[in-house]
C-alpha cells in the first residue's frame, strides 16, 4: 500500500486561503502572516492552519489595519488587540472554549513576533518545501525543524521547541540532515541575511546543537 506523507506546516500554509479576508487584503497579509505562524513553531499542519485562521480573524476585525498596506504584525498583534478580538467573539456568541482557543493561539503568535528583532524571511509560497535539499534527504521527523529554521526562527528556539513538541532529544540523526539542508538553502539564497544564517550553521558545535559536533 502506498504511504501518503502528511503536509508539513509550511506546505499547509502555502495552500491556505482564509474565509475572513478577501483576496486583496490576503495578498498583502499572506507573507507576514505565514512567517509569523512558522515563527510560532506549529507542531503539525493542522496546528499551523489553526494559528493562521485565528490570526486572519483578528486582522479582519482590527481597526488599525486599512487593508491597503502590508500589515505590521508586531504592531497589530498585541494583548489589547487580542482582548478586543475576544470581545468581538463574545458579542458573536462564540463559546468560552472557542474564545480560549483563540486567546491561546493568538498569544503564541504574539510571543513569536515579540521574540524576533525583525520579521522572519518570507517562506517559499509554491507549496513545496523551503529546503533546497534533494527530495527525501531530510527525514519527515526533521522536516518541521527545517521549515522553522529556513523561515528565520532562531536555532536555539527552534531546537528547543522541536524537543518540547516531540518529546525527543535533537540528536545527530535529526540535526545532521537539517544542518546540511539549511546551509544549502543559505548558500543558494545568497543575501546578507542568508550569509548571517550560514555563519550560525557552518561552525556546528555543542553550544548550539547539543550532541552534534
């Protein structure tokens, strides 16, 4: 029987179209929203979908975004904005459980945005992996970690989140193919920010990668 591989968070986000934003506003919000969700380290495709769906609902009712410019999520996704969004859900008759799910997910996105000094690089929007490694070179168990790193999530944050979500130690079998793929990605996308990423990944040592040396 043929095995069908599940979508990664990045692949699911590449196919996502919100029902709460029309095509024009979504074309402006898509890249920053996708980058913010990946920075929140979703553990699965469905987790990523939930995060971006709730983020879009917040943006749809946000009075601070005119829908004519790319939204600055670091300014828009704040605790007061989340509280206002939850109030709108209450008025709409949404259950306490629904409101709590929105609160938890939006706070995850807000924390991810607050933890970056600049927005992460926009991920590949073609529906394929952001990695430049040949297909099959990165195991499925490592793919989420690769997606987070190539989206601009800091290495220590990404590894800690991966270990927390999977309950596994990020050992050599997980990290080796990811490191090679990220270095290849940075070398292929030779920008100033990519050069900085290469500086992080090439001298792989125990201070960043645990068991990898």
